[in-house]
C-alpha cells in the first residue's frame, strides 16, 4: 500500500548533518467499527519501524486498543493516570512529554485513555478546535518520516482533528455489503474537510481486511470498489458511456438543426406569417414541457432503453411525415408531436447515465455527455445548411430523420449490463456469501 523507493529511504542511523526525511501523516479511518483499523495501524507502524523508519503512532480512539496492543495496559484505579491524547488535544501537555517507547526501537506511541471521550464536548467552545491535533504534531513532525493516527469508529470531532492533521487517509474495510454504504459518506466528509480545512488531504487507498476471495460477496465488493475508485481514464474506456454520449450527440444534431431550419421552412416554403411561425415554435417547445416528466416516469417503470428507443423511432417517423403533410392543420399537430418525442429523450438519457456510473464520477460523466451534445449542436446546423443549399430545404429534414435513426442505433447496441446499478449492487451476491 505504501511504497518507498530504496534511494529515498532514510538510514536507521543518519549522519548528523543529514536533512530530515519528509514526514507523512496517515489517518487510519473508517466510521464503521470492527473493520481492522487498530490492527492495521499497529501492524503498519511496526512494519515501518522495523524497516528502519522512525514512526510515531498516535492513538486517537477512547477505546485505547492501539495502546493496549503495543503492550501498555490501562492504569488501575489506584494508579496515577498517564498523560494521553486527551491532554494533548486540550493543551495540558506537549506531545514530546507523553511519548512512550515500545519494544521496537524506532516506534513511539502517544497513548489514549477513556478520558478522551470527554474531549469532544470540552473542545466545542474552543477556538480552532479542528486544528488542535495538527498544531500538537507540528513541533515533532520533522523527526518522524511516518506518523499514523488510529481514529475512532465515528465521524466526530476526534476524527475531524485527525483528518485536518493528516496528509492522507488509509481506509480499512471489510468485504461485506454494509461496509460499502459508508464509503460514499466518508468520501463526502473527505471532500468537505478538503474544502474547509485541509486542501492537501488525499485518499491513499482502501485496504480490504478479513478478506476471503472464495465468497461471491467478497469478489463483488472488490469489483465495486475498483469501479468506484478507478478514476477518469477508466471512465473513458466505458463502452456504455461512449455509446450513450455518441447517441446524445446525434440527438443534439437533430434538435439544433430542427430549431435552425424549421422557422426557415415555415416562413419561405410554407409561407407562414411571423406570428404562425412563433406559434409553431411555441408548440414544439411546449410539448417538451409535458414530455419530460411523462417520459421520466415511464422510464422508471418500463426501463430507460425502451423509452429512449421508442421516442427516437417516433421522432424519425414524425420528421418524415412532416415532409408529406403540406400546409395543413395536421402539419402543425405533427410539430407538437415531434417536440414531445424529441424532448422526451433528454431526461431519460441523463438519468440513465447518472445511475450507471460510479457516484464519485457523476459530474465527469455528465460533463462528457454535455460536451458531446455541444459538438452535435454545432455540427447539426452546419451540415443541414450545406445540404439545404445543395439539395433544397427538404433535404435538411431527411438529414434530421437520418441523425435520429443513427442515435437510436447506438442505443440499440448498448451493452446489456449498462443500466441502473447493473454492476454496482453487491447485495445480489450476499446469500451466496452466507
């Protein structure tokens, strides 16, 4: 999980004039209990120390399991309580005064105690309460290449202090269904802390603990986590996203070319007055007002693919029908029908895209979608205008019907697995894991 190039690793006994190694503060955090945070913190700290790296482990959990795990039992009632993280946060003592030496030479410990439970309440009225741990670490930070923070199983003020003090997060997590539910909440907390207190904070990784790859559930959770964290490059390799965005581009060609050439056709070919041109364009757009909620509701019941393919097919049929309708009332009615089916596609398309990509990549996927729509919107009127100049205005309508058919073709060849949480719900494997 943490790799240090041999050339960068400080020697156990550095020369007196050598510069101190750059320090890294890692918070071992997960708001869910029993996932192996303390075990991870102890073993990682011990491993780094045995590699010759001076390491400091700060126990930020009132349960004090890291303290006990390194051989320091809780003081008895008749014994004097030792200084702990509680005293550190409240400013009763400096970090250097409470360091405990462990059996490993390069590993030091700042112990915890049950008094830490009260620190959350006592810090509420304190100024800069979120920065207490960070300010306490700063004087000794240059002495330790690695400082590990064992956090409590909660997103409280103690954990917030650890997040503000840390450079990175290490998230131990069991490969089980309910553990997935806390990841998005933790990522949301990470975003808020990054924006408000610690811009340098980053996620180092997710560590699967108590892992058994023989179970379907463990394999599914692993796959879901990789999908969630694999980032932008993998998103652009998503075949479903590419097909859906391409379909959206062709649909935007149809929409913008229609908005460009329909008024021209009405005014110069149909000889409509400006008022009736405005009426027709009003009907086209107003139909979309009714279409969006109806199409969204139907897609929830019937599926995104079927509603989109039906809407696109009807759009192509209506466009072709308009070329034969002539100057009749039916032509005006067809404009309203065309607006209904054309604008019914847009909300369904966006809903399908959002629910079929990882939550942390929703903005990126929508950005890709809007970019392709902008490209289609620019190309559609240009190509339609070239065809209209060469072959007449009616050729533009045939072009519109062709582009919407192509858009429908991309939906038709969409992968079957690209749908509402088709590959992101590990609950379906849960019985097998049991």
